[in-house]
C-alpha cells in the first residue's frame, strides 16, 4: 500500500524563499556593527553607511533640540517681561490721569487750563486703552504662538531629515538568513575587525539568503501536471552533488519571471529537517520526481507489468478495461504515466 503515486520527473531549481542583494546607493564608507555574525535575524541592524557622518548629524540634532527648548523658554520669559512692562505703563498712566483729575477740582484754575487738562486726560485714556488692547488682543497671543510653532516646525523638519538619512544609512535585515560578502578577503577582514571600508557607487557587496525557508521552483513545461490538484503534489529531489534526497510539498504559485518566460512556476517548500543539505544546493538545478497524494493508501501496479497480458482489451477499453479483466473486484483510484493506483471494492 502506498499513499502517493508517481506522475512525472522534472528539473527544479533550489532557491531561498527570501533573498536580499546589497548595493551601495552611492560612494560611501561601510562599517559593520560589533558582535557581527553572518547569521542575521529579522530586523537586525548589522551595518551602517558613513557612520561618522551619521554620528555628527545625531549630535547636531541633539544640540538643536536643546537650542529649541531654550528658545521656547526664552520666548515665554520675553512674554512675561513684556506683559510686566505694559502693566507698569498702565499703572503709570492711571496715576497721571488721577493727578490730572484731581487738579481739575482746584477752583482757582481758569477755563483754558482746565480744558488743557481735560484734553491731556483724554489722550492718556486713549493711550491706556491701546495698552489694554495690546495685552488682551488675540493677535498678541497669536504672534507668540506662531513664534513657538516656527521653532517647533524647524526642529520637526530637522528630525525628519535625520530619520530619513538614518533610514538610508542603516542596513536592516528584512528577513533572517546567511550573509555572503562579494568583496576581496582583505576588505572582509577589515569589516570584521570593526574598521570601515570605502565602497564606490552601486557596488554589489553582499547577499542575504533566507536559509530557514528554502523552496524548489518548478517551471511547468509539462502541461499534463495541470490534470492534478497541485495542493496534493510533492517532490523527491535528487541532490547529485551530495548524494542526498530532499522532500518538498507544494507551497504556492510564483509570479512570472524572466526565467520562466511567461510559464507558470510552482514552489515547493523543502522539509525543515533537510535544510542543512538544501542550503548548500541553493542556486543549483536538480531532477525531482513528482508525486500526487492519494485520498487513501492504494496498491501501485506498474503498467509495464500488465501491458502484455491483454493487449486487445488495452487497445479497446484502455487501462481500466485491463484492470477489470485482471482484478474484477479492484477499483482504479488514479492512473499515472507509469503506474496505476488500485483499491479493493468494498
């Protein structure tokens, strides 16, 4: 009894599920972080472009934060000082008006003098009103609010600019995997010692392969495979270089690529217990036997073992006719290219 039936043999390509290529975005210095290992975890910050420049920018931003906080504090102090000055002026005006109003009560002043005093009182009262409006007006408050906003906006722009440069400068692993450098050995040695190296513009220098999730890409050249439920397909892959077999189950359909030339590509996830061998085969092609999972275990009969028993029946009624002739109580579960799956009728 067997749970699967062989349906085809095709070439597959072993690929890492995720792969990231690193190129320098411009001429820059590169430095890897302390405690670096070629095995990266997801979201790990493992290297930085132009680390000295980034550190200087961070210090400048820190100074700007302090300066902005001081300017806002000074702005509030200036507001208080100006308000006290206005209040002092108001008190002085009130005192002068009171003195002039008291002078009007003096009976020996002539009319001309009293008119002049009244006019002075009126002018002082107008000045008093202007000062009160200056304190109470929304425009005064808005002016100071806008000054504060201006300081905060300048700081926010500087923060965004630094965060953008930081994002461009820091190399963050988007997925876990094994890192491979494409650099001269002396440069790799310098990096691992914590030294920075110079990279020219658009320099390919590293590749990160996800070795925790490896799949086999099967480009569908054999249209007969569409007759099977792809969700039930699995592979037995022959790694000729190491003499190992890998098992892989259907995972997903891949978008069209230049390599597939518009043909459909099915991806099969390699068994987690076999990743050690699979990662050494990444990027290579191997032959894979394709099996379809049966709804229940069945007897597998090779076609070449029964092909000559009833040739006329085979010609007339096909393989089902031959099976019925040889095993009347058997039921055909599935017919493959080289074998037939059978089960006994209940």
